[in-house]
């Protein structure tokens, strides 16, 4: 007998396939707006994170401004959840996709030493991975809880069905093998599960982030880039891949270079940074 989560997932997936793209997004946006105020700890963490971003920009962050920005993030998150359900049906959806910086990824892969593509929970990360897979890139990624605990196994199965290998954060040896054979690995730098962390400057304040991307790049000699899937408009997505990040120095120095690129992209799209846990240790 199917579990309740499987039945719910099946129903949502069916709706994502059958409904027009705009209607599906409207439902996701509405549900997110309605439920967001009820998730008090997530709302508090998000607003606290956004205050740090605004303060670093020198922008006055009145409570009303922070609340509006947090609500915009919640709306984007609702769309991102819908995107995850629409992944198998991308060819039939009215979503315009632009890819910038593909040449940087191709050049890094040609070196044959493996590539680590670092991303963040910015824009529509699940859709970004699906687009890479549809372009013929086979890659391995690390995933913990995806959107919600009950959704995680279904999202993992969906990814594997389109050629994305999903491993746990403890699978360092598997990731190293992929890199040593010249493969592609995609890692989140703002995930909440990782083995070991490093303190770096993030929006002008100390933050602990995963050491994995830098440690792996230094140990294996892999190329290191950043990539993000950001929403230019409701139904228009841009995949943006950075130039190669120098893998020189120690883990902290390399990680700081990664974070600098991530920070730049969050500043440009702060209304799409879906970060619902406290990032900075001194947040109240």
C-alpha cells in the first residue's frame, strides 16, 4: 500500500504536469504566502539573514522593508517548489531558459581533472540541476532534506531518473572518485549538513560554511566554479556559470573566494535567496 506521502506527491506531480505553467506557479505562490507567517522560526531566521544583507549594503532595513523582502523570498520559494515537481515535464512547459557561461564549464571539463560546481539556495536550484542534466551533463550532488522530510525521497528519485546521482553528505570517497575520473560534482555552499566547516567573512560578518568544495579541489586538483539558476521573470530562468575560481592557498582562502562569488550573486538577487536557517552565529 502506498504511503500517504507517495500519494500526495503523485497528486502534486500530476497537477504540475496538467496545469498551465502560470496557474501552477500561482498555486505555489499562494500556498507559500499563506503558510509563511505560520512558520515562525523559518520566518524569523529568513528576516534575520536579510537584515545582515541589507546592513552590509548600507541600505536602511526598516522592519517593513525586511518583511516585504522576506515575503518576496517566500513567493520565490513557492515557485521553486513547483519547479521541482515540473522537472520531468520541462519540454512541455512555457519556461524560457538562458544559459550564460557554458564555455567556462566546458573548458573546465576538458582539463580532465574533475569539476566542482558550487551553488547556493538561490533562485530555482532544482530546476537548474534539471536543465544541466537535459543539456547532457551527468553529475553527482549531495542532498539532505529537500524542501520537506516527506518530499526528500521523492525528489531524490526524480533526480536519479534524469541522470543526477544523489549521495549523502558523508560520501566524500564517492565524490572524490567522480572527480578523479574527470566528472562533475555540484555542491551547495549554504547547506545545513556537511562534514567540517570553516569561518569566512560573509557579508562582512564571520560565518561557518562547508569546507568540502575547497578541500576536495585542493586534494584532487579539480577545477572550481560557481553556478546559479536565477529567475529573471516569473517564467524566465537564467543559468549563470562563473569563471574558474583559483584553487591556490589553503582551504580558508579558497573558500573565501567561493563565498565572495556567492555573496555577489545574492546581492543581485536577494529576493531569491531561500535561506530559512540562521547563517550567522551571533544572530539573535
